[in-house]
C-alpha cells in the first residue's frame, strides 16, 4: 500500500510531461505524503499514519479521535 494516503485515499495519477517542443511523455504525479506520529489520547498511545498534507489539515480540524473512528468504521486496522 505504498504511496496511498490512509485517510483520504489519495494515490498517484498519470499525466503528460510536455517539453518546449510540445513532445509529450508519460509521467506520474505523486501525492504529498508524510509519515506522521499522532498521540491518541483516548488509548494513551502513539499512532503512526502515512497521510497527505490535506489529511493532516483534516485531523487538525475534526480531531484525531473522530478520524480514527471513521477509519475503523470503514474497516481499516489502526
């Protein structure tokens, strides 16, 4: 499950690299993923997640407990 955000599900997409002479070659656009440790106070432990920067903003807005609850409801083991 490399290069996939655990919260948002963002993954690499494909597109074209366009040169000055308008020659197109395939390339990949990778998501901005960070390996981040969060302290999960409800269980008194650290949780390491591979998340995109958008997911970090979501965790800051909603709270870690709500995000983990949604992940577990979807069937993800945390």
